[in-house]
């Protein structure tokens, strides 16, 4: 009698394990938004964590330094320039201080967060993008071209903007007969993939507006999950070819490895906890701790807490593990907006993570044109930096009055929006 030993598939990621950070390193007392939208509600980069929160009189989100932990005071300043709840936030991949937000007020706003975080309520965006007729819930920055931002809303439109000028450069209006659930760029940024309520997945050329592929009747692989009806938030890491699935409302995070040989998708393991996740943010590879063989990090949203979870490959050596960290996309863009609009394509510019990534700010930051002057930049073109002095009581009062005016303005805009919606309901348009 002979026994055939099972062949174990070789992979350096077979033993990846997830570990939640200790309580003292979590962010507590965060009023995570209860908005009815199937988005992650969180965005993370190597500098900041952004979380969409509950807000009266409009929409707001928190922006905290990445190393911030502990209890968050209710008076912590927020980005609060929207007239209705915020649905999505996304950091610019080419400037860690630039973030875009989409809202139920049908607008997209782009903000510049100062180094160190907010020092007061932020109500004035760098630019406001207006082109959707219904709420906007999807944002996607171009992976290689600076200042190119994609938006999608409940009007079934996909819009591509040049953020530097505030101009709508492309609009895809006829490809989707129903609500768009998700949009993603490919690595070079010359195609997008969309998922629609009509159960069709489409690959589209965003510059021509033509559908390249939409026949997905024969899947390459099928992976059974569970019986939960919660929305899955997928995160793909092109450096490791791993896919992470966070079930919204679930208590688990599953992770898989994708290969180019059948059966293509290989289940690795899952992380399970006692509390379900309201959303999750995925940290850019530039922010992971290479000294601890951390290959990914999630920021799990609880009811009132943000909990980091590290994905780690167990290794005994303290040396840099080059096989775990191939060169990854850096902060420098490959193209400018006008180059991509003219038809050029380029792969991401890669950087090494050996010794940890500490890249300089993008040299194209000044390409964000039409940017209003910040208070810290002085009032005139010829003004020079002056030593920072303590604010007088009168200046403090004036600053508080200005902040209150901004809140009143946002509430007025929200009331106007609600009145328009009420009129539509009374007229039978909804």
C-alpha cells in the first residue's frame, strides 16, 4: 500500500498573520458617520488618517496625524465645508497633504491639510468641482498623472477632472444604465474598471468613453465566501499580488494571493475579532514598518474607535527583506495632467523601501493652480514670513466669530438643499 503525500503550495505569504494594535495605540471617541453609503468612510496615507464623522449642519471629516492615538476631544477641528454629509474621502497619491471629499451636496472639494494637521476648522477648499446632479460617492485619483481625479455619482455619470484648473475634461454618460457601485484605475491609468447595479463589470477607456470589455460571463476563478450580505471592501496590493476583503458589518478580514496559474486565487487566512467593522482604510505601502516585516496595515472603524491592524510576515532576521518589498510606487507622478489629457501614458515611478521611505514632497505641488492664499501665507504677493506671535484676545474672538460664520453658512446651504428636496417630494418627482 502506498500513500501519496499532498503537495503544499510554496509561497512566502503562506504564514502572513494579522495583529490588532494595543488599546493605547488606537484612536478613541470618534463619532464615525452613520451615513447610508457603502464606502470605506476612511482614508490613510503615510502622514494622516481621515475619518468621515457625524456632523450637524453639513458634512465633516476628521484629519489626524498618523501617529495620533488616544481619546479625541469633541472640540477637535474638522474639515467642514460641505453642506450635506460626506460620502467618500481619498488622499492624493502624489501629495500627502492633498485630500478630496465627495458629498451628498453634489460637489467634490479638494483640500490642502497643513503639515502637523488642522489647527482650526477648515471650511475653504482649494477647489470645488461641480458637475454632478445627484450625490457623489466615489473618488479615485489617477495613479500616475498629477491632478487628475475621477468622480462618480448617483446620476450614473463618471467624470474626470483636472484639479489644477477645476476643469471637467472627460465625462462618461452613456455607459451605465444604473447606479455605479465602484470605480478603479488600472496601474498605468489608461483604463478604468466599473461595477454597476445592473450586475455588469465594464472596462472603459476614460478618454474616449468607450467600453473595452463587458463580457464577464466566464470567470477565471470563483471563491466561496460566506452567507453574509454585507458589502465587501476589496484592497489589492500590486507589490505582493495579495487581495484583502473587509466585509462591512462583518468581524473578519480575509486575504488571498493571486497568481497567473490555475486556480489563480489562493486563500491564505483570515483575521477575526469580536466587533464588526463600519469601514476600513488601507495604508499606502510607503507607510508600513519594513523593520517588522509589515506588508500591509488596515485602520478598522468601530462604532467609536479607529483600530490599526498590521499584516506581518514572520521572519527571524532583522535585515531588510527585499523579497517582501519590491520597489513600489512613490509620491512623484509620472505625468502632468496636460500630458495625460494629450494621450500620454506611463507606468508609476518606483522607489525602494530599503531603510524605510522618506521621500520629499512632490516638486509639482505648485501645479494646484487657482489656490486661494492660506492665512499662514500672508495677505500680499510681496509679504515675507514673520515670526509667529501669540494671538491677542481680540484676534481669538474674531477667529471664533469667523468659524461660527462658516458653520452658519454651511447650515444655511444644507437647509436650502433640504428645502429643494422637499419641493421635489411634494411635486412627486421622487
